[in-house]
């Protein structure tokens, strides 16, 4: 009886670990420790994946676990990357001679889109029965990993020390801060809208190890390893962008197949 009670709490315990690392990522992001914040978000994503896996394997589902998971995700994958982006944009703003411009200050509000749309995405997911084996819209962990890795690339020395392609580093560092500030703000709003879009995205939750049934997850995993080896931290950003591209192409192919059949 005691053992069953302990087993029942394993998924929620893993969710709490995800929340702890998400909160830690928020603290690190606010202090401009982007690399540390990214690592904390990646660890939070690992625990977020394992809590669902544990719940399925142990058959320890609960309404509380579902709600706790969403609350944890809101912090780890909404607030944490949002704080990272706000800090990064604020640093860019204050590096400019005309940082008192009201227009430029308003660009900081773009970072608010990440936590707001992440929460909207989580709420929509909880009431949408269609998203059991796949997703509609970009999943919040993937979005958080995209932004935390991108900010780490642009805001620290990590990229130049991990990449085999220093010319890319030179290209990124040559972008004027004004352009970087505006571009990052626009991209933050655009990717946040992807969270609540109706674009089908495949899931990494595999029911078997069959290559034929899981070609997209296996392709993404192999590509991610290759990207990270070649580009370092920037490879993580590239992997998430590749995930979005694969999902869009897969959806387009499926539609064409349906029309022709």
C-alpha cells in the first residue's frame, strides 16, 4: 500500500523538479547568465518529458498532475525564456545612444508575448482532445528551448567557443544593435503566435521503436545531434527550426496525399 502511494507521486515529483529548474532559469536569465539559464531550461524540459513518461508507464494519471504540469510549464517555458529575452533586449536598448526613445522602449514589450502566449497555448492544450498523440501549434518546451539557445548564442561567448564555423559568428556580431533589437522583438511576437496556431506538429512520444512508424522523431533526433556537433549551442536553435520545418512539410505532404487518394 505504501509502495503504491509512493509510485503514484513519482510523476508529480518529476514535475516539481521541472518547476524548480524553471524558476532557477528565471533567476539566471534576470542576471544575464544566459548559458546557465538555457541549461536549466533544458533540464526542466527533460523532467517535463520524463514526468509524462513516468505517468504512462506507472499508470499514475491524476487531474492534479495535469494541472501541476501546466503550471510548471508556464514558469519553466513561459516566464523563464520571457525574462531572458527581456533582459537581453534591455541590454541591447541601453547600448544605444538613443535608448530613451519611447519606440525602442516599447519593443521590450515583445518579451511579454512569450509568457502570455505560452499560457494561452497550455490552456488550449488542456481542453483540446485532439492533441493526445500530436500537437496543434508549437509546443511550449520547444519554443522555450528555441529562445533560450538563441539568446545564449547572441548574448554570450558560448557560440564562438563551440562552433566550427567562426564566419557565422562574425556575421552575427556584425549586426547593428538597433537591427538586432527590432528583429528579435518581431521574431518573438511571430514565434509566440506559432504557439496558438493550428499548424500540426509531430510529437516525440513514440509508442514503439519502429523506424517506419517514427521516421520524423528519429530524423529530428539524428539531425539535432549533427547540428549540435557542427554548430554547438546554435545547433540547438537550428534543431528547433528544423522541427518546425519538418512538421510543416509533413503536414503539406499528408494533405497532398489525402487529395490524391
